[in-house]
């Protein structure tokens, strides 16, 4: 067994109604920048008001930044950081899905460091600097079950000027407190419940096939796969199913505890860099069967895939192809079977530009795939996935 590190500094408050107990915690500052997505759903559903009430109970001042877009970009980050500094905020409270939490982490980093967020990106065209100071503290309140962003130190940020979408992550970006309250997820529509849940599934599935996986990571990942396969179809059929919502929320957090993504995530980040409105989970589904099928046909990950198939309920699984059948069934069961790249305005011609970018973005560890993929292999997976 290879040596490994495991570090989880975030305090997780899990369960229905846990947002209403936030005032019982010692929060990490005196004035919060509340980071919220621009769509307004957190305000419409009363989640923003609930967070503001919790802060008021503690006598903590706050100002809201509601300019975070889906697939947040460097401009959102710098606007939020500027507002935080001007307002005298000393910590960030993010409420929303992965976009809000990812952007909030980057905002927290830029509240305490000079320059532009892209100075600290390690991607192809990033500045590759190391921050001089730790990020400001963060409280992360997730309203979706998909990204695991409430328990990891990573923020996925886009740069429209360079066409990049990449992870920016430093240890100080771990949330201090994470609230996973499934009550906040009851309003998520079926389509997005599916996209988010499949994102969590692939966090786990990529971790299991990852050649650098370890026993702790595999433990979290296989349990997450089991819970998604069993409960996500229920949550998609009936969003008011509280048990299903709880189990999918737990799967998401477990997958986020030790996320070892492979090149599938990098491949999707390339797609998202070209198409900023592409929903991340949808992009992953689009390429997933060709991606995992590449390794299954070559018997490159038989034992990990058999473990995943069994976690998904295939008791007699004997090969990677059993996992492929289970994966196809899950995608169909959550209503994602008909997803097409062309519906996201991806053209077949532009796929030729993608393989080079896989090496430049940070999404997953492309050196940890069960087999090394060439640029020709990446292109083949994209082309097989195209509809």
C-alpha cells in the first residue's frame, strides 16, 4: 500500500433543519460577505433570509454579493473580493450550489491576497503564483447535492479571456463549517437533481478507478456510489422524498471527502471552458459511457469496476462491462439518456481543439487513469460521445 494523506478540517452539520442551528456555532468572524448565485433562487426560496437570521442572532453584520453566475468566472471572484474588502468583511458565508461555494472560496483567497485570482491559477495560462496569505475563513451552506464543494478546498473558476475552466485549490480554502441541510434541496427541479447527483457519482467513480486511490478514499467513494444508485432515481421522480434527498446529500458529501478525479473531469472542464452555460454534471454524463467504456473494453480497471457494479446492486458482477450496464441503467433512470452535446451548441468540428486543452486545465489527475490516454484517445472519446 502506498502512503497517503487524509485531512478533513471542516465541521459538517448534516440533516434536515441544520441551517436553523447555525447560530449555535462559533463562527469565524464579525462581518460576513454572503456569497449567493445571481439566479435569485436562494432569495426566492427564503434560504438567504434564513442565513441572515442566523447571523443576526449572533450579532454578526453581513453584506450580500449576488453576482455569482453558473460556472463562475474570475470577474465574479474579483467583484466579490472587492465588495468584501470595501465592506470590512472578515469571512465569507456561501449559500447555494457548487457555483456559489466555488466562487466563495476564490473570493476568500482574494480577500487576503493581492492581484488577480488568475495569478494563483496553476492552469496553462495561469500566473502559477503561490498565495502569500491564507484565505479568509469560509462557512459553506450547500443547496444542492452534487459538487462536494462544501467539504473540499477547491474552487472551479472560468476565465473567459483565455477560454479556461480550472480548479484553484489551496489548503486554506477548506470551509471551516459546512452545512448540509437536505431541506434546502427540496426545491431543486428533477433535471438539476439528476445533473448534480451524477456529478457526485462521477467524483466517486473516478476516485475508484484512480490508480492513486487509497483505502479511505475507496471507502467513501463506494458508499457514495451505492447511495446515488439507490436513491437518486427516487429523488428525481419525487423531489419531496425526504429520505431520498437525505441519502443523495450524504452521498455527495462522502464523495467530496476524498475526491480523486481522473481525466474525465478535465475533459468536461475543457467543454465548459468553451461553453460557459454548460451544466457540469450534464457534460460529465455526455462523455461518461465512452470514457468508462474505453477502460472497460480494454479490461484496464476490472477489479475497481466490479466493486462499483456490486455497490450499484449488481450482485453477480464479474467484469467491467457489468459496471457499464449499471451505469447506462442509472443514466436512463434519472432521465439523462437523451443528453446531446449539440444541444449545448458544441459542434463536431470544435472537438479537434479539445485534446490539447485537457493538458492545460486542472480538473482531474490525467496521470492517474487506469491506462494513459493519448490525444487521439481523448478525441475518440469526445467523438464517440457526440450527438
